[in-house]
C-alpha cells in the first residue's frame, strides 16, 4: 500500500512494513519525523520518541495537528499516506538539484518503444552518403525518384517487406499450372480480318475474364468478412430485443 513512497524515502523495510503493529507503527512515525519531515526541533521530539508511554497517542494526535494533517489518529492509513506524501515533497525540496534531471522509467520505455517502432526517425536525411545510398537502392529497385529522400527510403522499405521477404520470393517463384484452352471453341464476337490478331484478342479476353474472376473472389471474401461482423447479433431476452 505504501511501498512506493517508502522506497522513495529509503525506508529500511518498504515491503514488510506493518502499520497495524503498534510498536512498528510508532517507531515508523519517529523515523519519519527524525529523518524526513523534521517539523519539530530536536529537543521537542522527546514525547514522540517515547513510544512506550501510555500518552503517546495524545502526542501523535498533537503532532498531526501541528503538521496540519487533515486526518485524525483514528484514520491511521490515511494519516500515514498523508505523512508519507509530505515527507516525499520535503525530500524532493531538499534535493531538487539531484532529482530535477531524472526521467521516469515509463517515459524512457515509451521513448525507446517509439524509436524501435520508427527506426528511420534518427537518420540524418541531409547526409550526402545517405542520399547516395537511397538513390542507389531506388535505381536498383526501379522506384520513382522523389524530392524527399526519406519518402524514397520508406518506399524502399515497403517494397522489401512486401516483395523481397523469403515468403514473398517463394510465392513469386511458384508457377501456376493451368489447363490447356482450345481457342476455336471460344467465340470472339468480332473479326479483325487477321487470324493472328483474332487469336491474340481471344487470349486477351480470356485473361481479362480470369482477372474478373479473381476480383469477384476477393469481393465475395470481403462480403463474407463484413457479414461475419454485422450478422452476429447479441440477444438480450430480458429486454426482448435483438441487436448489440
């Protein structure tokens, strides 16, 4: 419950602190005042240090009032948390120069993740060697030139990821075996007056039909995917309604 603040204050046992143990609790309050808060002068801390006194609760209640704590002695957890917060603020104030340049770990991790997610972010796009390298890759991969070399590099990266991975190369090397087609059984619908041109036109038409079939297949797949999302209503029998 108090582990993070206790750790920040270098408490000797942040993980095992038991505020319900009366002796441990009183010793903790003495440590907090002596080492961190230091609201009283040293000579005025005697009553608070006398942890075995039957009047200690009265002294602690007065201490809470003196440091302007909004909680009472009965609100032990809340009072401890408030005193720890006060101690942390005072500790930071005493060592502001020491802590001002520190960066939280979660911020460091976020920055590191951002850099890993976008590896091109730290490149010097004005470096002549960088420009020459990008241009050489663009020419090799036949990528159109662009005034922004970083844009060209991103295009190169996309092409490599989509076309030059092992899976992409293996897929491209696969030969499609089709069935033989008798062109004389397919009616062209017009006559160019040249038998060779007629045959070429028939081939182009068949290829176009094949492309249309592939397009239709992708459209059907898209329709099925959409239907899988919208055609699965949740039924609430209590309301007598069907729908999300």
